[in-house]
């Protein structure tokens, strides 16, 4: 049985093809520049070959058709025909208060997603376009929506309410929703395995640090608080997003410059964060290189981003009371030792002690690594996320009628015996180049 997952952005479509029976990723890739000149598909099929093909994609329907043509190609495809695809899972960024779990997409649920567009105007329209495009090309298979926001529906009202007029919440759904839910679900379950604890007895802080970044306090295995709010703009300093600011700044700038709400929104989402501070870079690798060369704005950007992460770690430590583990994940979290180091310096007083040597060596996307000192009361892990696997398992269970919310459902990766075959093969290659990684691999803690 083959499961296809799609993550549609405004100008891109990411995909993964998964063989359920073999528990193996057959292929993954991305179509870039959808609706623009120079569209290209980058297709990775480990057992076949990797290809990059230029192909004009004026819209998402053509992009999805290109994906299907690629995965069924006689030379570099991974399935014989599209009839082998049993179900399609779609990433949906915002489910509002309507959806506390993944759902099958039908006319009713799709209409509800369209009603929620105002809550995520930068994300949900592209997600919906992708759903409609995929349903047009694959009309005879179930389509499922896996929400970023669903994981956070367990937050108490003290975490999700804002101190604003109550009718804003009741009439306009103004509240904290949180995002990166599939990433947090996966890493929370994996961290509990490494801790050797029941997931619903684990208190964990997870820092998902990428171009978009957020941090999650997980109490007794459920989301308790998170840094992103009604939109993905609140919280940490990100690649191009501001994160937390004084709301009065917006009114001040609008009065001084005459900028419209749309123009300010663009500045906060597209031209702020480390890009705004550095004046040049949003990619943390560029920031790191510039900082090492002594560029003051890059040093400031790196330090400010790390300080914001540190403040949230401290706040969530207080909120949880007991912390079993701190987890770094996503692109920067997995591959950025400098950010991890700056974010945890001086946290020994709350039980977080990172080993500098282990942290510096911990750059690997194919293994779960432990970077805490042996005497650290709080374990510190680097866990590569796997949002696609969560989407795949949810889609499979929805198709079969066995799905339930995560408190009543057991994922394959909750088992101590779980193995990601693709990463296992990748780790073998990594160990040839970096043999010291073997010493960093996190082992299940004996309780």
C-alpha cells in the first residue's frame, strides 16, 4: 500500500511516497516556483536515482500532475501507476477551534477550512489550493487533512487566551493556536522513548528552530503552552519573522510612515527576524559565517535569537515545574550547535547542562543525539523531526477508521524498537565520515 503526503505552499509542493507494508520511504521531493518562471522538481528516490527536472508549473494542478508523472516514471519512478496510491495526506496549517484532530477531507470539512482562511491568510489558501488540485488529479482516493494546530488543543485557557476583550475571542476566534504540531507530536513521543518513560508522564520542552521557529511546553505528554500564537508570527525570533514585539510599535510605525496594515504585515513576516537585524541574511548558515568573520549585525542577530529561545526555556521550565528533557529539532535545531550553545549557556541553575564538545559534534539528520553532560538533571537531545511520518500514519488510520487523538492512539515511532530505515542507511554513511557520532547517539534510559 502506497501513501502520498503533500505539503503545499504558495509557490511549492513538497511530497513523500511511503510504502506502508515495508515501512519505508520510497521517494520524497519538492516542486519549486509553482506559478512562476523556472519551475523545477527535485526528486529523491534512494533505491532508484535522484533527478532534477525543469518543468513549467503555472498552477498547483500541474505541479501535482508532475509529481505523479515523476513517481511513476519508468526510469526514476517508485510506483508502477497512480492506482497504487491508496490515500493522500495533506498538511493544513490552521484548523482553528473546529479541528482538534486530523480529519478526512469532504465537502463539509473543506468548506470549514475556507472559512478559517482569515486566521492563516499566508498559509491556508495555499494548503486548500493543494487539496483541490490533488483531488482533481486523484478523485477516487481518500484525502486527509493533518493540522499543525491540532496538537495544541490540549492547552488550558490560561495558555491560549489573550488579555483582550472577550468578544474578540467569542466572535472572532482571537486566541493562541500554536503551530508545528506534527513536529512536536513526533519529537515528544520520541523523547519519551529515550527517557524510558510513559509519554503521559513526561514533561518536555521542545525547540523547533528553522526558518519558522516555535517552542512547546509539553506537560504529561500533552501540549501545555507554545510560543506561536493566533498566527505563526508570535514568539521566537525567526528567519524573516519578528516574533514577540510591543504591539504599540505597529501603530507608531503606521502613524510615522503612512504604511498600510498589509505593508506592516509584510514587514513583520517577510523582512524582520534575523534578516531584519542583520540587514542581509535569513539563512542561519550565512549568519554564522558572517558572525565568525566578525560582522557585528550578524553577531547581534545570532545572540538575540538565542536569548529569546533561552527566555522561553526558562519560562516553560517554571510553567512545567519538573522538566525531564529539552529537545532541539528542525533545520537549525538539528544542525546549529552555536544556536544550541548560546540558548543553553547559564541554565545550569534550572538543571540544564550541555556538554560543549558533544554539542559541537552533534550535526546529523539521521540519528537522535544526546548533548547533555552526564550529570545534567535534564536530558538534552537533538532529535530529527519527521512530520511526514505523522501525516502518513494519520492518513492510513483515517482511511481504515482506526484513527483517534494522540492520547488514545499509539504511533509506530512510540516503540523502543522503532527504526527509520532510510535514516538508518543514511547514518551508516554518516558514521564513515564522522565516526565520533557513534558516541553521541542517544540510548534509551533505563528506569
